[in-house]
C-alpha cells in the first residue's frame, strides 16, 4: 500500500489524503457521533416527558391522600358484618342470582359459593370488596361451569376482612 501511495504524483497523493480524511470524518460522524446524538436527543425527550407527567400527577397526590384517608375512615367506621356486606354488594352488582351459598367462617370472614357466575363480574365485585370494605380473598377455587355459556364459572371463595 505504501509503495502504491509513493508511486503516485504529488497531486494524486494530496487527492487521496484529502479523500481518506473525508472518509474518516464521515465514518466518525456516522458510527460515533450520530448514535450518541440520537441517544442524547432521546434522553432529553424522555426527561421532558417524565417532567410533564410529574407535573400532571402533583395535583393528584393531594386528592389521593385525601380520598385514602376518607376511605380508611369509611372502612373503620363501618360496623357491618361480612354477611351484610356480601349481601348488599352482590345485590348491587346483580350477582345474587348466582350465589349458591354463603356461610360465616369467623367474625371477619365468610365463605361464598357461586354457580354459573360471570367471571368478569365476579372480579369486579371482588375489587369493590377490597376497595370499599378491605375484604380480600384468603382462599378460593374456580372451575368452569358445566352446561354454561362462555365466561361463566363456578367459584368457592373465602373472604377475610382486614382489621
């Protein structure tokens, strides 16, 4: 390569040297500078997005703590038994038709059995119990309902109320 370069005339050597320098700059720009610049731009956009999200969430922080305190006060203020809570919430969701049996297990617990209950509605009901009354599933079993349409299950759940 050196022999070839030295065999060129001085003008050709200058042309090859300038061309090699231009190729080196282009490769540096394409392989090093552009990826770093794109990463930097992406990071700046992400930072702006996070800052905007935080600014939107700050006002909600006060609402969350206020509603959390109200919800805790509501849960601690209610003295309803699990039987009453389950009965009222099942009727509100229209799931009382699927209830086969309910039986208190402890002072803060109840066992409920459903037959051909819509799974989606059951999950929403459990969310209501958790959010409004601090009742959670301590154990349970689910199975597909025989001779029933899609989305219907049989369920046996033991619910416990958190103190």
